[in-house]
C-alpha cells in the first residue's frame, strides 16, 4: 500500500513537471514569435526550439546547483542566521536600525507624499 502511494506521487510529480515545462516552453515560443520577430527581425521558432532556448538559458544563467536549498544562497542564509544568533541585543537593534535607514531611502517619495497630505 505504501509503495503504491509513492509510485503515484512520483508519476504525478513527473506529469506536473512535464506540463509546467511544456507550458513554459509554449509561452517562450509565443513571446519569441510575437515580439522578437517584429522588433529584432529574427526567424520564428518551433516548440522544440523553445525548449532548447530554456535549457540553454538554464545552463548559461542558472547553472546547476544540485539539490534545492543547497546552493550558495542557502549557505549565505545560514551564515547570516548564525551571525544574528551570536549578536547581543544591542548589536541586533543597531543592525535593524541600519536596515530601516537603508529601506527608508527607497521609500522616500512615498513617505514625503504622506507627510504632505497630513
């Protein structure tokens, strides 16, 4: 009984992954053929060529990091979490304030608009 559950789960995941990949390839094909052929004057592509473009872009820009959650970003997150846990409450508050100041500069136009309305 337990083995059948896992087989169904693996088959379901495979079907969903194939459906998602097909949908993504179709979107790439439609965007390429709808936009780039007019703007850049390139040749239209087929569905299989769209799959190839997705694989190529994954290789060139995404790389292969192995398992999910085990890449350099995950390592950085763990380091920051460990650093945060080793900080004193004063250091934590200082860091929070620094980040608040950094984020406030991004929202300056909105914060000025709200102060003008009051």
